[in-house]
């Protein structure tokens, strides 16, 4: 049974690696394998694996069949629906999930959509977040689009996240006609969501806009959105991120506490004990406690996984078949994947199961348990070493200060702060909240001290999968029970994951990546020993920008430790919005811009200069040359864009920023060569750029358009695209193909991240 559960989970995980969904007719192989499995055990395991694979495929086809039809994108549609979850307050409005009940003209819409409602410009009083509440029925006019996200190397997969949550479209509320509240649905889950909202609002009212209010709301009702980016960075650096949400540990502790209370009270009533053993009553109490806390967390996917794990363990206790923890874990994994076939995509699943397995594994061979402190130290050592390979693969970092930080944070958060926060959610005593806030503030100060320790965080490139597998085997050897010889030799197996550098350009080669940042631009250029960043993309809000979401993860994943040059082409926010994050994260040797000399970004690099036509240099056999701007004044800010030509071997790429007709004409009037194999299309394909004369002078074979999906500016302009196609230029677009990677030297190779990643939901 255990092997079958593991095989089922493995089959579902294998489906998530496919570039296309299989035909479900092949599922007929499952009953055939089951028949053979009556005689041969291997066939039974194969049947379980095939069942997991096709079960996940069927779920995926069902979910994706509910996605918004392409012909409905960008249209105003009148809908009636119910706000189904706790609304998330944003800087300029509110975001919420909407269960669609009806649509104008009987149009078929997804059952669940994710809607943003923005405040009108200049209207500070009419905040949508104060108007919309969970469980309310509203009539909106919305503009929707199919699930779509940024696709970049080492980046977050937003489309997979939407797929797992069953969201078939995203969009926003139109100001006219005015939205109307139609009443309430008042289902059980709606009442739960209203209770969660009331708890969050009370925490905010009592504690104000403090870090403690956001953290306590995350621990009590699972709303993490009030935790700032700086606090998440602190938690990541100290390895306690798992504690700052309703994690498996918290759900397990709450269910264990409920089970203990039920068993204690049950044993005090002999009649109840005679009717049902206390152990079984405790198992039922554990399930109820886990379910209650999971509902309080908004029944989010991570909490659901823990609920199913607790349920499997409780059922095993009820039936008296908990002889092997390995078997229980295998069955729990099978149950989780059955209810959520996309669970294998979540790092939290593997880290949670990995931590539990490591605790059991490290306990083998402990003949002398020693003190509680010694046992705790063993567990922390096992988890730190055992999960290090997975942490490198998933995050490119290992928190060295994590064991120390967790030694204090785990008992404080899980045993003290979380129970107090739950009590404060039920008992309206402000003193409890202030006590929790004081404890949270003390914890934050302790974590800041841990983060400031020398070598608190190890950051590096993301190692190849084979090195991670070898490192995991090495960690198993290091943590092996006493009596296993040469255990320290396991560190040698772990070394490649830490020491081997990722492949990079050879001398005379340039690897150029145009990132998918939405409406904006960010390009990374790498040579054998140098790295250049051309623009840093847009800011998405006060707490998020393309620097933190796209550029920094990509640079770290590829092993870029510093930037030799950052070029900020001009002052538009969609080109420099992420620059502050990048310049504060990495050491930048030099900055070349067309920004005013007084601009604050100039102070964040070691040296700063203006980009100037004619400025040229060679790094590692690759020639860089600025072709624009010159000394002549320009009429438009876009025509100040720094234009950089990169030549490697017999090939070249031209990076053009946002130049328009004036800037193109100025370069055409100069004597410098423009011809390039690859052209970064000026100004995102605007009709104000890419004149026929300029396209003819560059004569590219490929044109890369950095543009946002369904751009509100209408980029790229259809006439511009037709102009490139008429010149026999192959057009690549970041909105449709994700990040575009170019390897240029003796040969020229172009790759699109969506096709390179090869997942069925990205095609």
C-alpha cells in the first residue's frame, strides 16, 4: 500500500513535467495493469503510477477547460458574482476572488475569477477595500483576460499558481456602470470568511499599521499580505519563513492540542471511555481541530495539505495501524496528491515532508537520547544539513543562522504567539493583542541580530539537478545512524552542489536575456567574465518591482555575483522602476545613464557616467559600443535613450531603449554601423518608432519585442509588426514567449523561455 501511494504521487508529479496533456484514452492501460497486478506486484505499482498520471491529467483538462475563452479577452462584460474569499487590500484598491453566478448575454465565463478593483485617480475617500466584503453578492462590469504571468529563468510561475487554485481568468472592475451590491450569499464558508475578515480588521484597528498586526493576522487567519517585503527578506535570511504563515507545524500543533484536550476530558467520563476508547476520540478531535484551523486560514492550499496529512495520521491511530511512520507518511503524500494533483509543484510540500523524514531518519540509532537540548540540537542539525540541497535547488540559498533563529522562533511562535493570537481572535481583550505584539517585536529584534551575524546567509547559483541528487545522497550519508563508516565522507558528495559553477559564455561569446517584465524592459548581457544589465524593468507598486521579482532571482540563479555595468537608458519608470532593488542588492562597478546628474540612482553605483555615442570597449572578446545619444539636443525624453550595440564574433544585437523617429533619424545620419542580426524593437513596438528606413539600415534577422500581455498602450502596433514581417524579420515577443535568450558568438541561437521550460499550462 505504501509503495502504491508513493507511485501514485510520482505519477501525478510526472504529469506536471509534461509539455502537453496526454489523451485520456490512454488511461485504459490502468485497469489492464491492475489485472496483471493481481499476479505481479510490479504491475500493481505501475498501475498506481499510471493512475496518478492520468488522474492529474484529467484534473488539469477539467481546470483548463474552465479558462476564459480567447475571444472574451479585453471586452467589457457585466457579471454577477459572490466575493468568495478574504479581500486583499492593495495600495490603490482591493483584490478578491469572485464566484461568477451569471454573465451578460449568457456568456460562458470561468466559475472563479480573480478581480482587482482600483480606486479612481484623485479619489482618496472612495476606497473599494472598505466597500467589498467576503460573502457579498455584487454586480460588476469587468474586463478579463486568460491566466497569464511573467515567465523568466528562476522566476515564480504565476500561471501554475492560478491553475492550482482553480482561477480561470483575471481582470479588473470598470468604473462605469457603477458596481452595485446585491446582498449576501450566507453559506457556511462565507460566514467563515466574514469571521476571518472581522479578526483581521480588529487586529489592524487595535495595533495599527505595525509589523505585528500583519504577522499576527498571518498566524491567526492566514492573511500574509500585510507583511512587508523587508520583513519577508528578514525571514528568508534567517530561515523562519515557514513560521510566518499558517504552516503545517501550526496546524499540527493545534490539532495535537485539541487531541490532548479531548483525550484528557474523555478519560474523566467512564461511560464515554466504555463506549469509545479515548485514543479514537482524540483522533477524531485532531481531525476536527485541523479542519477548524484550516478553515480559519481560508482553506488555502498549503493548509489543506496539512489537514489531509493530519487526517491520515488520525485515521491510522483510530484503526491501530500506525506501526510504521514511513507508511503513514507515504499514505499522507498519496492523499494530498489525490486531492491536489498540483501539490508536487509546491516547494513547501517537499520541504515539509523532507523535514519530517529527516527527523525520523536522524532518530535511528539514538541509543542514548541525552538531554532535551541535545535532542533538539540533533534535529536542527539534521534538518539544516538534510534540506540544504533542496534549499539550493529551490531558492539558491541556505540560512546558516537558521538553526539558531529557529531554536528560539519555533517554540516562541508555535507554542506562545500563535495560541495567544488565536485566543485574541475569539476573546476581544486588547491586552492579549498588545502582549502578542510585544512578543513579535522582540522576535523581530532577535531575528535582525541573527541576520547581522557574519555569514548568516549562504547565497549562490542554482545547482544542476544531478548535483542536488548527489548532494541529497551525501546528506543521507552524513546523517546516517551510528555505526555507518565514513559518515563525514558524505560532505564530499555534497560539495559539487556548492562548488561547481554553472556554465557560462566562452571567450568571444555573449549570452543575452531579454526578460519578461510586462510593460517595461530589462536585459542581461553576460560574457566570459563580465555582466551588464541594460535597464531594470518597471515597479509594480511600493512593495514589488521587476528587480525583486525578475532580475535579482535570475541573476542569482545564473551565478552572477556582481554587475560590471548597469545601463539605465532613460528616466521612464518602466525602465528604471526595478533599478533601486538591483543596485542595492548587487555591487555595481559602474553606471551609465542619460538620467540627470542629480538623480538618486547615480549614488548607488561605485561610479556613474553619461552614456555617449562613440563610447566603446571590449570585454572577453565581445565589443560594446554606445551609438546614441549624441551631443545634439533632443525634443523628447524617449530620444535620450542609451542605444548599445553588442558584437560577438560575426553577429551583433542592438539594444534601443525607447528611441522614437527622432532618435532613429539621428543614428541614421551618423556614420556608425547599425547592422545587427538581432534588434530589440524600439519603444516596445510603438507606432512612433521602427521607421522603414531604420529597419532597413539595421537589417535584422530577428526582432525582439519587450511588451506586456494585452498592453494598455496597444503595443506592439500592428503596422509596425507588418513592417518587420515585410522585411522578412522573425518577430519574438516576451508577452507570448516569455524571456528571450540569445547565445551569440561563432553561431547564433535563440530560445524562448515558455518553450524551454516545457509545461502544458504555458503553451
